[in-house]
């Protein structure tokens, strides 16, 4: 095993443990996370596998294939997060608005 | 019976200019709702002693959100006409009569103030700002299909029925284009009236920057995708 493989596997395992803590109450997330971890570790240990897959899809190198996929995954994650933020913003707005209307004051009357 | 006119003024850190703006409107006998959008110094302090309604967002949400809050409140106080008015003193209070007139005559449900109908008013607008606003007209038309002589002008009037149907969801500055979008979908009758604007150094410093107009564009694109 080369040292980069050791570093990558170490990081992956740490991320998986962290994710497992974060999603403590969600079995489905944990299972998907475990599957991702195993896939990632396999690909790190057998880098030629990604290259073979890349060739099948018409991409020259396995690392390029991974780059393309990770870019798309990253964009997708950002969009999902944006949707969540918009939803949160809407809820906050509703709350703040309700409070503002409830506590309306007529300043001249004081 | 006299129609109840409520002037909704969104305010964020406006302080002394807000008091001057509000005093001018009070002289004309309209009801006023100031929506303090989380200012550092509460607007109720700034406006102490004046006969106005003060509502406060305890966090800053944006101008669109503040307008919607004010509109909701005015409707709950049985407003017949709701006027949107900027806090920074750029709109002359004496023009409120002109802006609400088409609603009183029942010739329109929504009235939009325009800086570009009257060449004299248009010349008041700084050149750089004029370019951006012209681009804004084009963008608004592309997104809403409503062609106007001016967009992103904060001076508007809505009938009670219109205000109930124009529910602003864009918290930020994109609300101006959103209103046009809702206007077209709701098939409400609208018209433009010329309004003069007074650009002081103060309002220029508070106004939206040119760069921010790109932000508005992005908001609109995202709105198209996610709604």
C-alpha cells in the first residue's frame, strides 16, 4: 500500500465515523454511508478499477472520471442545501412576521 | 365613507431621515405603518411621539419581507388602499394623492410610480443609475412579460383586493420584479403614473449598488427554477 492510499483510507474512515455520529438516529443514512465508505476504500485500493470503468465510458483516466462525478455531486449537494436554506428562510420569515404583527405598537399613544 | 389609505414604509437603519419622511406623510392625514427591518436603533424610538404604527422584525429579512409584513398588517386594519413608500426621502409625499387616484377612480387595481414617464423626472436620475434601471426594465420584461417605463421604483399603490393577491415571497430586492410577475398572473389592472424622485447623497448611499442588480437577476433565475 502506498502512503497516499493510507492517508485517503484514514480520512475516509474518519469521515464515516463522524457521519455516523451526526446521523445517529437515521439507520438509512448510516447504511448508505457505510456503502459509500466501502466503495471508496475499494476504489482507493484498486485504482485500476476506476480506469477500467473510465475507459468503458470513453474517459481517458480514472481520476478524470472521479473528478467529473465529484463536481456533479458537489453541485447537486449545493442545490439541495440551497433549497433547504430557502425553506428555512421562509419559516423564519413567517415567525418574525407573526411576531412583528402581534407586537405592533402605535407610537403616538405613549 | 373615506377610504382608508395606509402608507407602508420599510425601514432599515434610516433614523433621522425616516422621521422626516413620516412627518411629511402625517401632514397629509394618511395612516402610516413603518416596518422596522431589524434596525440597530428601533424605529419606534426614532419615531417616538408620532402617530404611526411601528412593527419590528427582530432580525433583518429584507425590503420585500418588510413590505409584505406591512401589507398584511394594513389589511388587518381594514386598509382600502395600501401605498408602498421608501423611507429614505426620495419620494415626495404630495405625490401620494396622484398615485392613489387611479384606484379611487376604479380605473386600476395597482398603480406603479415611474421616474421615466416625465422627462423632467427622468433627468433627476443619475446617469449610471439610469442605465441599470433600463436594463432592469428589460430583465423584468423577460421574466414577467410586463413592459413598463420603470421598474424597481418603490412608490406603488395597491387596492385592498390587489394587496390580498400580491403576496410578496422574495424577501430581498427581487420583490420589485416579483410584484410584476404576480401582477401579470393575477390579471389585475395596473397603470403607471409619473413620479418625481429626489436623489440626495443620503438616498444614493442607501440605494442598491449596481453590483446588487446582478444579485437580483440571480434571485429571479433561481426563483424560476425552484418555484
